[in-house]
C-alpha cells in the first residue's frame, strides 16, 4: 500500500484512545472544518486536545460520547 493512500476512518473500529486531527474528525463526522470550528466557538463542539502550539485533535472516545449525546438530544451529528 502506498504511503499517500488514505484509509477510510470508521468510528466503530478505532480505539477510544486514538487521537484524530481536526481535519480527520471533520471528515469522520461529515462536517466541514469550518463547521467543526463554529461548533467549538459556540461551546457545542466535541472535546478537543492540544497536540502542539498550533494543532488540535479529538480523542475518539470523546467523539463517541459527543455523538451519542447529540443523537439522544435530537441534534444533528
């Protein structure tokens, strides 16, 4: 497999401890990066962690909990 080939992301197969970049999380959730950042600014985004001074990520376990809460509350995921 080539190093440039990207594997599809599946929330069901990733371990809870895995960390996704914001672009990966946005693709997984079906959002644009702008929508993900708007949710963050509104305080309604999935939990994020700082990976470096200019880069953030999302822990898969946090994404799972966040999507489950939104489904239970009737919000779009």
